[in-house]
C-alpha cells in the first residue's frame, strides 16, 4: 500500500492483548499527511477492520535494539506530542 504523503508507516495492533489499532506515519519530505485520506486508503486496500482507531504523525519511527519499531519509544513519543498540544 503506497501513499505519496507518507514515507514510512507503522501500525500497532493486538486485539488479544487489548491494544487499540494505531498508525504512526512519518511524512514524506515536504508533504503533510491527510488523516482522512490515509483512513480511506487503508479501508479501500485492507478493509474496514484494518482501519486504525488513531493516526499519529511522527518525525521518525524509533527502533529497538532488534531493529524493529520500538513500542515503548513510540508510546513515549505520543505522550510528548500530546503534551505539546
């Protein structure tokens, strides 16, 4: 799934553990992601069940030492962004 406004996307979800589906989007250079367009794209490409409950625009996706996206660091990033607003 490609979106010209997003350089990198990460979806965090695990219904078994009760975590809500959440998308982290790193904007492509010079672009501003449109949350409604991203939601529509996911719905069209993957179906309504795959649409994340929330979308957060982040400057980068932090990586864990394993090289995978770091859930804890992403959570901390959300808190910092929320405090700024």
